[in-house]
């Protein structure tokens, strides 16, 4: 029973539990837009970006890029404090690729964020092909000032799928980035997506097995959302994309959690998409229903994180 109850009221090592253990209280994440772009959009790697990526570079809930980092932080904090009272925050650079700029520009924006009152951590979302030695040195520098982790987009280990979704790099690039970040003591949170076009459930779970043995400290599970004005719409119209059902998604998440090492932090189990731009699956809008369904399925089946984990 200790194996199951060690994470409070969950059967997995949730981000909320991890942050409470590390910082002694609930910590709130503030999503920022650093004003960057992406090499998969500006032509350096490709144009158009990943087919699932929104016009805001998957930063639909981040701050307004036309104002400073400090102003974004203050505005979001004010809005959050209307619902929740908190004193500790994570500065999360979410939109686009947040290591894709000259190092001095990156340093200035990271510093502006971590100098805000209450900041206890810095999270930086980026691509594995945007981690040059100068950027790695900067991340190591930041990590000495405040707990820093990198959100790294993987989505899938299958290079055929990666080409279909226009990811712009192969699995080897991700694996090399992981080695470099680990060597500098920087924690990594890996993003995966279930429901990518053409992928079987077995392939999706193969991705989770790879992440489980990658040395990553955390994982984010995402459901593929089809949003208006994305390149994914064309694949959908061509009949190359079928939505997962809520039942299938929940079962995949539960099996995946069982495959993870117990120390890995589950940062997210389903993503958000703006209602006005979402084409499907529409059941994903009922986020709390999905999360409750995951918890119930875990309990009903005696599942818990690490149950099926096997170290390679």
C-alpha cells in the first residue's frame, strides 16, 4: 500500500505533489511569451511549424508578447490571485522556441523573470535542435540562481510520424540533447502526444517506454488537438487523422503512468485548447472529467506509477 499512497491522494507523482515537497507549499505557474519565433517557422529548419502547432506557438494561454516580461508576469499574477492566493511562482517561457535567440537576449529575459518577487523556478520550453553550447552554458548559469528545468518537445520517437507532422528533427537529435542537458545537471520535462496521425496505441506506448528510460525528470502527456488554421486540418480533411475516444485516451494514460519510474514527475495528463479554435476531439474540453476518469481507472484497476516500469 505504501507504494500507492506515497504521493498523497494520487497514484502517481504529480507536479503539485513534487512542488509542495520541494518548496513547502503550492506553487503557481505563470506562462510567458518571450517574443521569440521558431526555426521550424522562419525557414532555418522548415516553414509552417509542426502541423499541430497553433498560431501562438502553443502559447495560447501565455502572456501578451507586446509587453515586457515583468508586465506579463504582473498582469497574470493579478488575474490568478482573484481565484487563488499564492506566494511562490514558476516563470514558464512557453510560447514558440525559448532558446532561439542570441544568448544575451535570452539572459536578459530570463533574468527579468527570475527577479520577480516570489519566483522559485524557471521553466523553458524549447526544441532539442536549439541547444547550442552557449545556450547550455546559460541554462547552467540560470540553474545556479533558481531551480531551472527545460521542457523538451519530443511528441513521438517514430521518425516517420515526425516527418508527417513536420517536426524538423529525428530521434537522434532528441537523445543527444538529453545527454547534454543531463551532463550539466539540468532537469528535463519531455512532451509527448497521443493521437498523432497514423500511430497505433503500441507505437504511442513505445514512445513512453523510451522517455521512461531517457533520464528525463518529468513528462507531459498531451492529447492531439485539431485546431482551426493549423496545417493539421489538411491531414484531417484527407482522412489521415482519426480522433482518439476519451476511453482510449484514459486507458493509454493509465498504462503509460504504470510504465514510468516512480521518481519521474507527471507534469500534465491532458492539454488545453481554446474552445473557439478547437475542431476536435470536443470531449477534451471537459478537462476535469477526463482527469477524474484517469484517477478512477487507476484506482479501479490497482494501477500506480512504476507498476510496469522496466529499466533498459
